[in-house]
């Protein structure tokens, strides 16, 4: 099934997972997981949260993400991927001037 994100209603996620600012997002979900297209302006972040029943793959389409996972910081550029395995905690921030565009897949386990 082809997912047409442009047909999904854009959601404004204020202080998403305890982060800063407003994350713009389009997503689709079911019992098996969630697929999201997220946009973070400069200074916006997704707060630290733990994946207790799932894992998450975050592909950076545009911009640079500052990802913190289990107290380690990594910089993830466009074309690169960040992975948060089950039972790990992570946060994502946009500290760059360019908007950060992410494609995220959360798979329930």
C-alpha cells in the first residue's frame, strides 16, 4: 500500500514528548507500528523518551539532527539514519538554521 503523506492531515505537535517548540507531522499508524514524516524548525526538539515496546528508525531527509541516546550525542546529517532499539531512550533536536525533515518508522515488537 502506497502511503500518500500529502493526503494526511498535518498535525502540530506542541512540546512533542516533552521537547521544545512545535513539530509539524504527518503520520499513519496501526497495531504494528507508526510511520511519520516530521519537520522541526531551528530550536525545536523531540523530548527524551523510552521505547519500551518498540524500536525506531529515523532517516534524515534534510538538515542535521542532534540525537541523544542513552546519554551519548551523535550528529546525523541528511542521507544518514539514527536507530533507537527497544528499551533505549533518545531525543532529537534541530540546532541548525535549516529546517530538519525526518522520516521515522516505529515498529512494535
